[in-house]
C-alpha cells in the first residue's frame, strides 16, 4: 500500500471541520494581489520585448542615435523622473495609512500621488511638443515616441486606478485595515509603472 | 486499498438533487462556472476548427492540379494565412488551454472554481469577437502574408486586412494571457488541502508549464505587433528597411513567442495523454516526476531556441550553432515523455476505445513529427529544406498528428464527464480510422515533395509534383469527411447517448470522484484525497468485502499512525 497522499491532518475528520469553517463566509482566500503580480509579469514582458527591440536597433545601427538627431534636453525629463520615483514613496504612505485604519490620510496620500502622476504626464506632453523630431524622423525618434507613449498610457491607467480608489474611499467603511485590495492593487501597479520608467529613462536618455 | 468503492459511496449520495444539467441556455451567456466556460471554449473553437478546415480544403483543392485554377492567387494567399491563424489562435491554443484547462483544472485539484471566475469569462468572451473580426477581414481582402506576417511583405500586401489580422491576434493573445493568469494562480493556490504539487495529475503540471510560457512569451508578440501596426498605419519604419528599420528584429520578436507557441499548443496534450493512457491501460504512469519535470524543462528550453526559425535570415554562424544545439536538447525531455508513455502502456490491459486509440495515435504521429523536427533543427538540413513542403509536413505532424489527435483523445475521454452521456464507441473508432488514414495520406507525401524542393505558400507548382499533390488532396478530403461521424456522434450522444456513471473508466483522478456532469461548484462534499492520481493496479480491490466509510477511515488512520 502506497500512502504518500494521506497524513493525519488531511484525513476526513480533521479536515472537514476546517473546511466547513472556511466555506461559511468566503469561498477561498483572496488571491487577487497574487493574480495582479502574475499579470504584471506579462505586462513587464511587453516592455522587455520593446526594450530588446530598441537595444537591437541600437546595436545594429552604425551610429546611435542616427546622424542628424537633435540633442535632447535632460533637465525636464530628469525632474519628471524624480517626481515619479518620489510618488512611489507617497503612494506607499497611503497604503500604510489604510493598514492603520486611517482612511482620511489614505485619501490625502493618494490624491498627492495622482497629482504627481498628472504632473509627470504634463511634463511628458510638454516635452513632446518641444522636441525637434517627430514620430517618423528616424528609427531613434520612432522608438522614443512609441516607448514613452506606451509607458505614458500605463501612467494614465495608473492614475485612473488611483482615482478609482479615491472615489471608493468616499463610501464609509469601504476600505479598512482588513479590507483594502483596491489600495494595494493600485500601489503595486504604480510601483510597476515607476520601475519601467527608470529602465526606460536609462535606455533612452542616459545610455 | 479499496479506493474506488469508498469515493463512490462517499461522494455520490445525493446525485439526483444537484445534477440538473439541463439548461442549455447557460452556454450562450456570461457564465462564471469554469465547466460551462470550458465547454464554451471547446464548442466555439471546434466551430472555428471546421472553418479553418474548410479553408485548408480550399487550399488543397487549388493544389490538386499544378495550375492556379481554383481561386485567384491573392485569395489563395489569404486562404492559407487565415487557415493557419484560425488553427493556431482559434482552435489549438484556446481548445487545449482554455477548453480543457478550464474544465479540468479545478476538478482535478478539488477546487470549486477557478481563482478568478469573472476574469475567466471575460477571457472566453474575447474569443468569438476575435474570430469574427478575423473572418470579417475577407470582405476587405484578408491578410495574405502568411501567419508569420513578416515585414516588409506584410506592409505592402493590403493594409486593411493586415491591420484587422493584427487586432484580432492581439485580442486573442490578451485572452490567452488572462487565461494563463487564472490557471497559474488556481494551480498554485487552490489545490485541495493535502494535495502537494507532486500529487497533482500530470495535466496540471503541463498546464503550469504552459501558463508560465504564455505569460512570458505572448506579450513579446504583442510588442512586435504594436510596432508592426505603427509601421502599417503611421508610416514608421521599425521593420521597413527602406526607412532604416530592421525586419530581422520583427522575426526575433515574433519567434520569441511563436516557437514557445508550439509548446503552448502541445504541452496541454502531453498532459492529457499522460492522464488518458494510464486509465485505459490500467497501469500506473511510468516516471511521474520525469514527465512532470520534463514539462518544466521543455517550457524553459522552449524560450531559448526561437532563432532556429531564422537560420536563413542572416543569423551569424556561431549563433546558429547555439540555437541548433539548444533545439536538439529539447529532444531529451520530449523523448523522456515518449518513453514514459510507452513504458506506461507496455504490458498494460489496454482498452482500445476511441480515447485510447487517439491517445496512441497521438504518440506515434507525434514521434514522426518529432523526428523531422530534429532533422530541421540541424542547420545544413534546414537551409536545404527551408520554406519547402518538408516544413509543412513536419508542422502538421506535430500540430495535427500531435495536438489535434490529443484534443480528440481528450474529447472522447472526458465526454462522459462533461455531458453525463457515453459516446458511441463504434463511430468513435470509425472516426479514428478515417482521421489516421486521411492524415497520413495528406501529410506523408509532403516530406518527399519538400525534399524534392517544392516551395510552400505558392499556388502553382512544377507538374512533376502533380501525383503526390493529388494524393495529399485526396487525404485532405478524407480528413474533411472524417469530422462528419465525429460531429454527428458527439451531438447525438450528448442528447440521446446512454447515461454515464460518475466514473465510467474507473479512473483515480479527482474529476471522476463527482457526478457526471459535476454539479455547480463541482463536489457534493469536499473531496478527500485517498490515492495518488495513478495508483492503478496497486493492491486493487480486495474481493468480496464491503466496508463502511468509518471502518476504512479507521484503517487509514492505523496505516498512517
Ligand atoms: Cu521552433
């Protein structure tokens, strides 16, 4: 007799008691944050694919950026980067607040994060309108716009998530120290957007 | 230990009250029940399979004679392009992962549903629009640059059709990613207490490997298609050499997904076969861990061999060497599986029903495809036969002889569980015979055609190839006919077939420990893991004694203590 699958804790009598207790309220524990992290792996792979394409274009090209590409200003993107990185710490403050059951402070921190995100986007739009190359100028320009644009879309979506959390937090008792999936989801997503930007910034502006 | 008796009596007491089964309308709505979604996937994708098959029949009709005399050359290009796109993105991938994955995973691991049921339904409901979108492109001139959509050809070949193709594939890819998130979380987090990873049925191991592969590779295809659509619509030049771009970068990104895609299309079937063969051979699976880990190995190795599709794309020699060796290494985990399956059925008490026949057909046809795969992995051979019918023969032995045979095996094996009815075995065997004959008649000659230099994707050919092409066309028609007995059998059995018991095959995995079809939330009582998934023939049924559940439980406790 092979009995690798049976041990004391799993035999019916012990097991049923536990199962009954668990099944009364929720069907199963909350796996949504884990799900979001798994999904972000996939999101991250889109960016990795685009980064790899960028690096290959760059490696194959004789000169990079191709000759005639106007110089880029570093000051504005630098400030923008600092704002986005800082916002990651701000949003974490919000998360800490909700874990202490302080919804008012959660609202403040999330509002600040959303404003910082909006400033980042505004800075991005300002930079686009002042650059001396367009989408089709050359390969560098095309990759620059598509990569930053695709990331900008993610920032937009992140801001929408944060605004969604703010909206829901207006309802009394929606978020608490025990129940704050939305807050955590928005935070994880925001960190992701932030990390992607750091890589993007290094690739497009610094290297 | 008398597992079967116990689980039967413990779990099926109140079958009648919950087993309502009847309401067919739920299959047309937004259901969050993983079993409904699984069947929705299977039926929808099968309809697309028939459409893709009709396109293949049209392609073979054109190729029955050397001249281009059936459809225009442009339409021929669209036919084989859409044929491949449907078969990959609307049949094999969603049927193997979405269909069987959804239906079986929660049942096999004793869960009530998937981790995210709503997300699951959303993923399914992306499939029909994706498919309809793709087919609608025929009204504006469907994409005709092959399912690979290589630029610069795809950029100059009819913008509207190509753009619709991209949108459709992006939609279907998103569906596949959302499905994979669900599978991975469900498999890792929702197993029955007491079921470790090593007590999972091998199908679950396969799905674990597939989901990881989907999550890592599919997004890169999305990236490639986003860039391609910019080239197509906005006039950038990422992949267009005339604007300074590099078409080879597209090929790298495309194959970074599309080589793993062949494992996304075959690993679920590997898993299903590993679960089907032991049941009908009444023997434990040979080398459980070897099969489980080889799935993981395949999925890892699958990620680092993509450039074997690009041996003729100017890939430097040292790189070709690397990809050649890495590709050949994949033969090892695959070979381990094949030997394990053979050892499993060796000396078994085979029940040659339709499921088993297709299972064995799968193993033998897949081996042929695997062997030609090793030939193609070798750079000198590949350069010789690149873009010839040898490649067409190889990929159909893997994807039809492998994947489709595997899907049929799974359909026959789990049909009683899904519908609560038995399928007619005689017609199942006729279906198998017709499929096997038609398949080999159609694709075996293509090896020779390819070695003699007949190029793929061209509507006309040298008259000296006429004989073998006619043979292939006849085979294709037999294949088309072979689906008729299957469809009639399946529909008839679903409505009027004899009622299936909970466990008609006397199988040991958990999906058979509940009624057929299972109730909503799957199990009447929390299932208990009494046995490993493959403990067939081990101390099987002591004759002539009936014990109550309590007595058996006491016995187990003594065993453990
Ligand atoms: Cu490949």
